[in-house]
């Protein structure tokens, strides 16, 4: 059965819901990397509120429930995308793709960039299916690499 996903701009008032979804969504990453010492878990409610005031962000809602979020900011003609979080029970339903499309549509940036860890195979598959191409690998010194992926959004002005 198809679900109706409603995408809207994130507001600082959404911070509690965003933090809840973020922490739930990143449990699978914590298991893969055997650590909860990562920003999606250590970030406080006040930090999320502040981030939502200072960056662009979009929420995905299904029947009024916040089931996904994405944050982004522009820097030097590039859209830097981060903290893509989808509620575990809603993963695999196109919500991540819808959020990426919203971020890409609502920027003047020429290119988008995001990153994930080398063990995050599902993330890499999603990003590549949305047109992102690996641009760089950074060795973290622990056998894990950060993989940066980019996507051209439009021609240079």
C-alpha cells in the first residue's frame, strides 16, 4: 500500500521530534560501527534547535507523524547535506529519496555533497541510486573510511 509523504520545511519547534527520529534511525549505524559516540546520539535538544534555526531542513510526515528529516547548508556553491534520518519502521519506502529531492530542489547550489561511513552499505546504495557519485575517501585510522559523495545539480551560473 502506498503511503502519502508530506514534505515541509523544518522549524526549531520540530527539534524534539527530529531528535527522537534521529536517535532511533541511527541505532542501526551504532550497531554497525559498534559505538554510540557519534553526533546523532550526543547532540542535545538545544543543539538541534539551534541547528534548525541556522540551516535549511525538511521534514517528512506520514499522517502528521514526523518520520524523516534532513538538514543542509550552502557553502561555496555546494549544498552540504547531513543528518538524514528516517524512522526505522518507515525505512525503504522512498522517504530518504523524497527528502534528498527536497533539499536539492530548494537550493541555488551547483553541486550537493554528503558523506557516510564505509560500512553503511544501505546508505551508499541509496545515495548512488539518487545520482550521487563517490568523490573521496578519508581513512579514519580505525579501518573505517568516510565516503564523500557528490551530485551535480545544475550548470554553473
